[in-house]
C-alpha cells in the first residue's frame, strides 16, 4: 500500500512541532489519545484578541498518519477564527492525506485534538461551548 | 467469580447436544465425542471456559500452559492425517479457537482487556479504548518525552526499570479492582497499562537503535 506524497511530506517534515505555555490565557491545549495503538497527541492554539488563531503547535507520539494528521491541522487552523477551526472535519483531513481506511481513526484523533484545544481556550476565556468532542467518532464509522 | 464459573460448568454439563457424526449425546464444550471419538466444532464459550480456568484476572500461567499444550497435542494434525476432510477441518477450527484463547489469557494486558469486555459489556460498550482520565495522557506524554531525550544506555535502563515498576503496580491494582468487581476502575487501569506496554516497546526500540 502506497501512502500519498502529502502524507509522507507531513511525516518527514512535520510543521509546527513544539509546545506553548499551557497556563497562558490566550493558549488552548488539547490532549487526546488512542489507547488501542498507544498514541498520544497534544495540539495547542494561540488566539489573538481578534479571535484569530495566530499560532499552533503540536506534539504527537504515534504512527506516521497520526503525526501527519496533527501536522496538517496546525497548518490549517492558522489564520482561522476559533469557530472556523472548530468546523474542521476528520473527513477533510483523511481526504487531504489520502489516509487508508485503517488509518481513518488518526484523522479522528486530530479532529478531537483541535476541538479539545478550542474547548480549553473557550473555557479559559469564559465562553461556553457545547460541541461534543465525541461527535467526530460517528463521522469515522 | 466461583459462582459464575460453577454456573457455566453446570450449563456445559446440562446442555447435551447430539454429536454431528454419530448423533450420540455430547456435553457442550467437549473436544471429542465420548461415543464415536469424532472431533467436535468449537463451542461458543468464552476463553476461560475453553481453557478450563477460573474466570479471574489472576491466572495460574504454568497450569494454563499445561492445559493448552495438552489440548493442542490432542488436536495435532498428525492425529488427523487419515481422518475425513470434515474432521480435519474441525480439528483446525478447534486449534485456532484454542490459540485465540491462549494468546488472550497468557498476556496480562490482553487478559485485562478481555475480562473488562466480558464483565463490563453493559456499562462499557467501548471497552477500554476511550480515555476518561486526562492524567493517563499527561503521564504518557511525559514518559514519551523523557524517552525521546534519552541518549545513553544508562538512561534507557533507568527508564525501563521505572516503566517495569509502574507496570507491576498497575497489575497489582488491576488484580484488586477485578476482585472487588470494580469494572470501571479496572478499565482505567487497563487503559494505563496499554500506554505502559507501548512505552516498553518503544524503550526496546530505542535500545536497539542505540546499539546499532
């Protein structure tokens, strides 16, 4: 099975690896995991006063597809508003990277991570958000 | 636990089924017909019943090994060389079912996962694959970061010892959780064990890389 060149590019040259200050008021952190494969993924966003995501970082310990999915998401969310970023679907990620069916769950993990980061940011700034992270699970099945 | 087992053992004795070959009476779960000695199809029983061990987290592994190898000897292909195709096929199905049961029960992580699945089907339909507790992920992230920084065999050995010690602690706690029928607690511990197991694999790979 051949992986797409987009996937290999993100895996070999991951964008935005690193971390930001967890406690900063303008930083939202999402930490998610897939115990079945032992993957753990941290995705962070830094939001400016206009509500635009001006920086994003990730750190993923997992397979190539998980690394590529999270790398892609950090690239996509930069410059978006928090709400726009919340609309990213795992299917978009899977399509862009041409993930094989057995790796779809990696894109689900990346969607869960950005949603969790947004929830964390909104929690810090006192905005409530009822969007359930679990919804993305349905999309993958 | 004993009650459950006694139940399933009774049930196995009570539900007599006809042998597919001679139609003689047959205890459900029997490998061979006691009348005509034909091998039977695998019974729809759980792995514990299949290997004749008590359904519990603590398993007597040497006894499990003996039981498994004894059963596999009875199913050895040489014994079926001159048998009809149907008997050959059934003996292979039995051997596969026994392998599945043995592979699951001999490994503590797979056993814990399976036991949560058996006991917690109603309360935890997803099994232990959702992380309810962020501290498990924080721990996993910290462990993996530490491993990534490790650049000497001494450091790797220390990490391996720490991880092994944590695994032992989790196994002890798992045993208590299952004994106390605390399925949700057992599930969380199983999730943690999955990350620790993965970590051990990563440490082994890191050692191999350092030696290469």
